[in-house]
């Protein structure tokens, strides 16, 4: 018997997407709208044994906090509530059900009602044709834990090598692509490389050119939405070298430079650019004519000069001169991954010496804040705060890559194995990474709180760590 019981039918009141928004191409979705109307889900008949997890995945970008109440279809008994805050497209959410609740849900069906939030909650109901099995994490289902066979880590690898690990095009999907391609290089399993290529095909229109949605679910055709959006092109170059799909990134970089050759996010300088711009630029230096090597190193240099103050790293430098997100774990992850992957792509040279020194300094600074449990707090200089699984995976992956590449020496690799063990030990029974701080569109307050999510982006960073560590 399958561990995932998929829905048979969804019945929802008519809802209209906000103007200018789009469901990802090839996917279908339904909405849970405000008001008294309820959305109904019917399930495959079957006997549920043991506890279960009820899951739904977001189909449209969310910029508010929502509560979705879940009741049984016949009795009306309340069995849980989805707490969904500032979710990204493809982000799964779950509530835990007892065996009795799960069995009743299968027999009676369930009803969903939006009890907090102004806009409808859109969730995925159908995957692109032929990919339903590969995308089963993202479609409404009950996960029956007792039916699972194999370890969480085995399920992690299986989910990574599928459509279920897909993320919105941009920095999130870029983390997954690097994880997939690192795992392929580490173990030579073709499934990882094939999954990366399948992901990219889902961001192409019928004409083969780029077609996707930006972080606000707005359609983008044949171009790049911003500097965070160029990270997936690193994966494309790793797969195919020169390719027509790379041209939008090259054009974006040519057109978006300031007078000094820096790529900014509007007027803001952000640490993400070390990973989302410098690193793919460094790969472009391998395959395309131009001064991409020099430009890649410029992106690293300006961030080292302007985002590191008295040894403290900030995510952003704003136009008014203010800085924000001091010592945020994912800022360290982006900064470090950008440094080490850019150096790996370019190789040692006279022009890399200062960046090699900065990588060593930045790694030592981050590692000094590692907690006894192997993880890093969401703001790493606040060790009493709650950990962020994604930032922890990214920092440890950067350190492991630097050691492997000969850029950094560590006497105690067990520190990185502790990170690995803590993250692998936290996986859901079917291998999904929880404990990830939600995207920062919810502000610092959401980061500092206890709210955490499951995240394929975080899984991509964990994949990078697993691939970089020695056996």
C-alpha cells in the first residue's frame, strides 16, 4: 500500500487570481477563499493505519499570514489548522493527524475554510502531465507514516531527484540545482542530473525560451527578473556549457552594471549577489568571451568592502546608507557559497589572493558562532535564538567545499559532520527538511520568532553539504 494517499476530487467556489498573477505553467490549482464558503477535498478510499500528515502546497506567492481551518466533511469536526505565513510557490505545509482523524478524513473527506487572511489561498491540485508521480509531495495528500519503507535520508535523495524538489525560478531553484548537480558529481547517479534538466524544462515555454513567474507570481518571459534570478544559470552552464538559455543572464549582467561594474538589486547592495551573480559569472568566464572573470571578482570585492563592518556581515546596504539583517545565517551562507564557488570556478590566480584571504576570514567568523548542536541560529551572533536549518546547511556546505577545494583547512571536520547529523536527524519520515526560517519578505520579526517551514531550497543546501563531505 502506498504511503501517500492522494486526493480524488477538489470542489471549490469560483475564485479569480489577482491581476497580473499566474499559476506555474502546466500546473492546476484551487483556492480557499474568504467568507463562509468551504473548499472540499475527497480522498481515495482506503484504510489508514497509524498517524498521518495532511499536506497542501502553495500555488501563488503569499504576502500575509493565513490560517486555514480543516474540518471533517460529514461531522464538521475540526481536526486542525494550517498556519501559512508569507509562503513561496511550491512550499508544502502540513498538519499532524491522529490515526482516528486520518481515517475519518479518508472516509468523510475534508473541508477547508480561510479564517485569517484577506486573499484566497491557492494550492496545487494537479502537476504537469506525466509528472504526477514525481510531484506527489506538492499535491494534496495524506502521508501515512507507518506505511513508509526506508530511512528519511533515502527518501530525501528520492525527493531531491524528482519534480517534488522544484522551487520558484531564481535563488531558491538555484540552490536546488546546485544540490542536484553536486550529488550527481559525488555519486554519479544519473537521476540527480536528469532531475535538474527536468526542472529547467518546466521553466521553458512552448518556444523553448524562458517562461516563469517572479517571486510575486508575475509572469516573466525571455528575460531575468533581477539579480537574484541569475543563480539558476549556473546550473544550466554546469549541465550544458554554452546554451541559448544562458543569453538572458548575460544580457542582464551587461545591462544592469553600474559605472563601476557592480550588479545591484535596484539601488541596494545585497550579500546574495556573491552567490547569485559572482558565481554564475565565474562559470560564464569558462564558456563565453568577455571580462566575466574580472566582473565576477568585482562582485565579491564590493560586497566584502561594503557589507562587512567590524567583522560583522550585513545582508543589505540600502541607498540611504543604512544596513539591515546583521549576521543573518542565510546572508553568511550566500556570502560564503559565493566566495568558494567563484574561486572553484576561476581557479587560483594573482587576482584571487584577496578573495582567498576573505574566504578564510569569513569562514572562521561564521564557524566561531556554531552551536553545540552543530547548527547556527537564524542570527548567528544570537546563539540562544532558534536555529535555521537552511542557513546552517549553507554555511556548513561552504566550509566543506572550501576544505575540499584546498581553500581552507579544518582540523576538526567533525564540526561539519555534526551539522549534517543534526539536519539529517530532523528530516520528516519521508525526507523533507523542516526547521527552515521563512523567506525574509515577512521581515526580521518573522525570522526571530519560532515559525519555521519545510523547504526544498533548504534541501538543496543540505544536498550540497552531503555531496561535499568526505565519506
